[in-house]
C-alpha cells in the first residue's frame, strides 16, 4: 500500500490526503486513536504526504499559481467566501448534479469586495463545526463520512489558491471525497 501511495502522490498532489483519511478509517473501525501504534504505522504515509505536499506548494509558488495570504490580489475575506461557497456548491452538485461543467468561474469578481449575499456562505463554518462535535455522539459512520469528505475536499476549496480568473470548484476532484458523503 505504501508503494502504491508513493506512486499516487507522485502523480497528483491530492493523493496526499490519503494519510489523514486513514485516521478517519481507523476512527470508523473503532481503533483507539490515542495509541501510539496507530500513529506509528502511518508515519511513512504522512512523511510521503508531507514531502509531496511541500513539493507541490513550492512548485505552485514558483509558477505564481499559489499566492501568499498577505499582500495578495485576492483578499483573505474573499478567499474565505470562495471556500465556503465552494463547499456549498460541492454539496449541492453531489445532491443534484445539474448543469455540470468543466469550468466554473468565480461567482463574483474576486479582486473586488464580495457581494453581501456571499457572506451568508460563512454560516457553513459553524454548521460544519456543530456537526463535527454533535455527530460523534450520535453516529460513528456519519462522523466518518463527514470527516472523510472534508479531508478530501479541503485542498480544492479556494482558501489557499485564489487567482483572478481561476476556477472556484472542480467537481472532477470530488469523486474520492463523495465516497464519504455516500457512506
């Protein structure tokens, strides 16, 4: 599994999220996440994920694709709104896969202050936090599904990468994350 993970990470940076996904699987299987042995067996996966993740960040920063959080053209507030709105769009596209497209332009000019309506999307943050704290008391499979989805979709949210004229969702990257929602 480590060899195939290495090959996967070498081909696509999104593969790096297998490492934390394995912890979600351990949670589902009722393994004690406080035991050192559970974490030790995943160290090689996390090291590979870290190495390829840092390499991807470095490569994207060299090309200008990845912008720093300060002094960038797209403000942190707009990045937050793009991430929250993207999360809602991914959920909507999973429930109702209508009007699918290979390219989804930003829903507003990211270089300008966002329309007031988009600030409502930030309500997803307390909603998700509530579910992450409430679900473990109710259902281990639902908790696993939510964590698996969030871990695997996080890299596609526009919190870190927000370039004017770029896309703000890419449903083609949702296939793995959608397994958590389907679960």
